[in-house]
C-alpha cells in the first residue's frame, strides 16, 4: 500500500513520526509541516512504523514538546505599549519641580529721606507706665526751607510770620537747606500733613533720639557734646546750620541733628490746661551740655515763633510698607 503524502516538518530535528495512517510531529501539528516527510523522517525518525497510540511515544507525539523553541510571549506591558501607549510626563523645568518656597514678608521700608526706627516699649521719665512705640519712619533731617516752600507753593502751608527773627530762613537766599524756623505749631502740623506724615509724640521723639533700647544720653552716645553738633558750647553760633552738616549728631538709625541745630515740635501737651507743646532737642544758641540730652523737655506756646524752633515729621512704618506715600517728594 502506498503511503500517504507526508507534509514535511520545517524543523529537521523534530521527530516527525510516521505510521501507516497517522503522521505527527512532536511539536507542531501536521498542518504546519510541509515538504518531504521522508527527508524529515529519514533523518530523525525510525523507518519502522511508530507504535500505536497507547505507546509512550504516541503519547509523547500528541503532547506538545516541552523542548520546543519558545517564542517570547509578549509582555502585558509591551502589549499595552503597542495598543495603548502610556503617556510619559513631559520633563518640567527645574523651577517647577522644586517645592514651593515661602516668601518671607518684606521688611518695612520708608520713603526716601526717612529712617526706619524699630518700635518697642518705653517708659519716659516722670510717667506712670510704659507705652508701646510702633515702628516709625522718621525724617532724617529737620524740615528745610526748600521743603516748606514746596508746601507753600502747593497751597497747603502759609507764610504767616516766617520772617519773625534775624535768623529766619524762609525767603532768604542761601538758606534753602537750613531748617525752616518762625513757624508755629499749626504750621508745623499742616506741613507734616501735606507730606502724608505727622508730628511725633514726645515719647516717640525720645525713643528714636535715644536709639530705642540703647538708651543713649545724646543722639550719638553718652559722651558729652563737643564738636559733633550745631551749638554754641564750643564756638559762638549766630544762627542755625545747614541740615545734616554735623553728621556725628546722628542716632543709631541715621537720624541727624537731633541734639543740635533747632528744637523740634511734638504733639504732646505740657499739661492738660496749657497751650504749651513740648519741644525736644537742643538748638544752635544753646551752650550748656545738659540742654542737649535726649531726655530733656522744652515747652513752647503753640503760637510762639522764634529762630531756633523747627519741625521734623514721622509716620507709622506700617502705613508706608509697600506703598510709600510721597516717595517722589521725600526729603532731599
Ligand atoms: Ca534738632
């Protein structure tokens, strides 16, 4: 009997077994074989017919060989990649990958021409209890004649009585950078208000003159007055001095002419029944060292005019933080 045509197995070492009726390949099914079964069987398989189906060989033949070359199974991830690409996060700039930084609040800042003075608790001599002093911006110099003239030109200040003395400065050529004098209390208040500021209280004045907790006896320290201020103690002084011309008469915070040059108005009354306002500091016409101590009080009637009394303005630092009220017109 002629043997049936046998498909060839593509793998020469696979044991393609033959029998009269059935041909199997140990790995692949017959359907996958092609070509000459004789060539494959001849080289690998015995020429005798294979045992019957009960033989181990037959069993082996119908069971997929464990030695068959295996193809790498597609991994789940690879399949996912092929059918549904996983989006990869775009790289971010370093600045976006850093943890958020907490920006500290900016410190208070003062307009040009003003110094920042930290607040604190201060009990002035002769008072019953300490007072809280806020952070302040303080004019570095006394108000100059030029600055007051700007207020006059703006219609916010008056020229009444400004020529009250031989030492008056308003309207006198060459006195532009001298402290304005001959003003009364209301004129001083009006000037500060025009600048978005105010007069200091006597506690505030002494606080920034003594450099806060440093408690200096004089603006510069505890040494007695000498050449560092505009006064008459060392040399006869016939008038005030240009503001800032004695740079050693300076507080810790850089405020000038607190001891010398001209006295400065405060808002504090000497007592409730009096029209007196306490002024602080000393003046060009003083020659006694004790007149220039920070703790020394001086009183003037609110309508008093003279050539040695001027004005310095302040404002709460919290009110100008981030938005100075008059930066373009601050003290020069
Ligand atoms: Ca002064």
